[in-house]
C-alpha cells in the first residue's frame, strides 16, 4: 500500500479529500517544485480554490491515479544507491565491495 493510506481522512469520499502541494510532495517523496511543475504541465490534475483561485489542491483520487499511472514507489519502499550492488551500483557511483561512494 502506498504512503497515501496514512493520510486518509475520515468521513469524506476520495473525490472531496484535498491535499496541498506540500502534502502531495511529501506523499510522493519529491519536492514541492516538482509537484508544481507536474500540475503546470497537466500531468497531475489540481483544482484552484479561494479568492482569486490562488490555492492549489490535489484530490486524493487524482493523486492515487497519478501514483498508479506512473508507478510511483513510496519513499519508505525506495532503495538507496548505497544499497545497490553490481553494475547498477557502479553506475550510480557505489563501490560494490565497500558500498563506498566513488564520487561520480
């Protein structure tokens, strides 16, 4: 299950549960800037609220769809480069025998 499950809000249908850009970034394990770029590019749907429609919010259902569509791995399940062995580890600058950064 994705990290989005821990932020379920009781009593609301998924279409009415809204997340801020910061909350969505935290759930996805990326920066707020990247979430904003996805919204601007139309990749991640968002709604504008408030006076002048300055507030951006992401529906839970849209965030779940985004996670499924792009197969986003939750931050808690991601593998860090230092945990990778073999060819992939060498490509990201991790020495296989010592797990040491070689500065690539």
